[in-house]
């Protein structure tokens, strides 16, 4: 299998689970593609290629990936920032009301 990112790693694992001998080749010296991370000597987890979060509702995907990782809980709240104030994001009717001092209540008004 060429490539040890998500697709290559999953194909290789599924083939191995089915009894095939598998060799994985990747130009990088690690598995997991851009979602690779490692623990720095200070104990901090470093996301080498930037932060990554997994969001999915498919239980089979969760169970499959759980064979190879420990999940770390997280909570994300996105806000937009305008003129010194944080507002709800994604932008919706409430955001327009807050930013522009309006009192829109229906989709037609918006």
C-alpha cells in the first residue's frame, strides 16, 4: 500500500485483518499522514501538521479507530470578533440583531 495517511492506513489494516500480508510505503517516517502527532519531551502533545479534531456520528468508524488510539475529550465554541466584541458563530439572525441593534424575528425580515 502506497501512503500511510488515512486511506492507506485503513486499507492496509483491513487487508491485514483479512489475512493478507501487507507492506506500507510512505515518504514520511511516520503513520497517520497529516493527523500525526507525538509527545514532546516536555509531555505536551504536538500536532506536527496543525491541529486536528475528529467529528463523526458513525459508530463503526468510532469503534474501528478506537482500536488504535485513545480519545481526548474537547469542547469547541466558535465566536466571531467584530469591533471589540465576540459574537455567536456561525452567524445567524441573533448575530445580526446584536451587531446592528436590530430586532428581527422572522426569516422574511432577515
